[in-house]
C-alpha cells in the first residue's frame, strides 16, 4: 500500500516534470494583409523625382498611398514573423530553399499564391506570367522548371489558372484590326497559343462560344460565361501537357526509372523523388481551388490521390464557424 | 526506511516515468505525424481556411475582386520561394501585378517578361514598376561563379547544355557579371554577390526604362496626356525580411 502510494505520487511528480511546458498555441486564422480595400488612400499625383530617387515612403518619391502601403506592409510582415516564427527567415537563408512546390500561375494581381494558400516563405518556387503559360520555346518559364525539378527537387509542379483571366479573355475577342499595334504587339504575340486552343478545341462550351464570337465583338466575356471558363481550364491542361512533354520532365522520369533499377540491384537509398504535375483552377469569385483531374506522374508510380476530400472537409469545418487550428510552424515533408 | 527501500522503488519510479513519458512522446508523435501530412493537403487546407476567413471578415471582397483588377504596382521578382511578394509586403490580392523568374530579369528580347510589362502599363495602367532582387540569389550566384572562373557567358552552368534553358536564361546575367569582373573579384564572395544582386537590379531598371512601353508612357506624362509612371529598384534581405530601396528610381528626363 505504502509502495503504491509512493509510486503514484512519484508518477504524478514525474508526470508534471515530463509534461512539456509549451502548449499548442491557438493560432487564429488570419488573412495576411487584411487591410480592407477601402482604406488604401487614393494615389496623389507624383512630383517629378530626382534621378537618384529617394527612400521608400518619402513623399518626394511617389504616390504616397501605394508606397506607404508596401512599406508599412513590409514592417508588419517583419513584426509578425518575428513573433510567430523567429527562426524561419534565418533558417531559410542559412540552409537555402527546399520548396515542395513549383507554382506556375497568372500575373493577375488577384492570384497572389503566397496569400491564397496561406503559405510561408520557402513553400512555392514561382513563375507568374500572362495566362500562366508554359512553352518549351520560352527559356524564361523553362529555366524555372529546370531549376525547380533538377536543382531544387520539388515534388509537385502546380499549373494554376483562374476564372476571369484577362489573357484568356483577350484570346477570345478578335485581335485589334489593321496592322499589329505597337502598343499591343507583345501581348498579342504571347497569347497566340491560347487563341489556337480557342480556335480548335472541340469542347462543347468552347464550340458554343466560338459560334457567338464574330469579327465585330470587342467586349470580353463575363467571368461566368461557360465557354470562357472552359477555355481557362483547357489552357491549364495544355500547359500541364507541355510541361510533362518537356525534356526537363522526361529526363527526370528516365533518371528515376534508371535509379530505381540501380536501387533494386544495390538496395541503396533512392536519391531522386518523383515529380507530379497538376492542373488546378483558382476561382476568383470565392477564393477556392478546383482540381482539373489531369495530374501526371512518372510511369509506374501511383499519383497521390488529390487531397480535395480532406480539403472539402476542412473547408466545411471552417464555413461552419469553427476555425481549425493548423500548425503553421511545422515544416512540410511528403 | 525510505532510503533502504529506495532501490526497490527505483523500478517503480522508472516505470512511472516511462509511462508518463510515453504519453508525452505520443503527444509529440501526433504532431510529428501532422508534419508528415502531405504537402499538397496542407497547401489546400491553407487555401480553404484563407478563402473561408476572407469571406467571413469581408463579405464583399470576392464579389468586388471578381469584377476586375486594378493594381497600381507591377512587381518583377525572383522565382525564389523565399521572396513571395504578397507575403513580404503584407498586401492583399488585387494590389500587385506580378512576374517572377530566375534572378528577376527583364531582358529586352524576352517575350514573356515584356508582354507582362506591356499589359501592365497599357491595359492596367499601373503607376509603379518595381524590380525586386534579393540577397543570396541562386541565379546571381551561378553567374558570379562563372564570371570569376572566366567561363563563357553561354556556359554559366558547366553541367548543363549551353543550349539548355538555364544557360540561355542566365547568359545575359553572366555577361553582365563578366563586364563587372574586376570590381567583383576584388571583393569577398559574399560581398561580391551582394554587389552583383544590386547591380543586376539597377540593370533591369534600365532595361525596363528603355522599353517601348515605358518610353511611350513617359512621353505621354511629359505631354500631360498620361499619368505618372516610375521605375524602382529594391533589394529584399532574406535573413531580416527587410526591403531596401536602392534609390535608383527613374522617371521621364
């Protein structure tokens, strides 16, 4: 009896001592940069600046509203990250980046990938261009893919289009009449591949839209137009296809297969991890991501099931009023 | 009596401690398991949370946003995952029109980055173009190493084909580094990298300023028929999170 009491007391004491003093911080889900739009001050006309410029935020430099917002925003970012994740920036600097994702998105200001995914620095290696296009003849996008896959070892390449895309909309209306306007040359040339998809797609909604567009149409379609939405999706799928056909990916898949054979023979650790390419669409009307179900992976490797069910459940939970605590601080590993 | 019995108590103490430790280790194991939750799942959960709480905090945000974009700023940044512009400026979707590529370049013949400039200046009518480089830039580092080693500009990375995308893309930066070689080789490696990062930003400010889109905008500004447009050079410090203006802002002469 005496022994039991003592051991219970000792258990209690050791329990108290062993119990970690930290607690799971109850993090509120917060929107980064949640200044309501209305509070951005209207830009003032800028006085001519000196050729050497001036410090950020100084009145002599620029429209006060814009720069003040960015300077204050940067200050807020630094303050917040110092309190929530004081080691993160230094760690990323000293150890380098190892992002799980490459992100190919649109330049559109509404598709800020860091914000819409609530993603910390170090998560998404990013190229953004007009209508989120990948072409193997474009060394700009291709070098980003090459570095992402071959050097950084990203696990997923995300091609993310969005409804209401201005680049896709411009591909639907006829190009400006007459000589190619110097004012529009670069954009028109860049969206030509999207024009081709619009002209040739057999998808019913796009066929229907083609029927409605004649040479006199100048107004861009509505966000809700089914043909417009379908073209946004087909444009994403086209880039997914081009990426998977690109030598960066085919070389990667070949190396994986060769190493797998080596691993089988020698039984050593595999150095390379498989890369998967996905096609998603961001819905600007509600901030949600939709999977187009066109994911591609290396031959013989199962594509991880899209986690959209888990996401839907999480979304439902949030919509129902309970904000789930998700640990921001843990680093991701797949 | 207590001490005489302490040895026999020892295994019990050990057991008691072990039991409570297991409970706590299990607690830790649970969070370690969360760490191993698929990265994609975490990303999408982040999106679901953000979308739901944005709607909750500002019920008209998405409705207004869907009508169109009206950003005042075009940001040319590096593809580097550590320089997410919306996060480091705490801005909201709708604020910044963005192009990101390796080493934040705007080469005059590059259809990709130039089409972004044209769209931003002529269609969206942005008022500021910001070239935002950053410390510890991998692209700049590759060009620096190649230049200091005396490589040819077309072969920045020796283990990549010269006709490959990375070497093609880095060629102008390596060429630029070669032109600054004497200045760069006089410094320590880390100082030289900082200098190249800054000089590259200034070079891209010049590229943007010389573009057709900007020249036309400044012409209109001077004539009084167009708005003010400025081009700026910034450097983001990865380790401190601080953005620094290089004070090279350009406007119409």
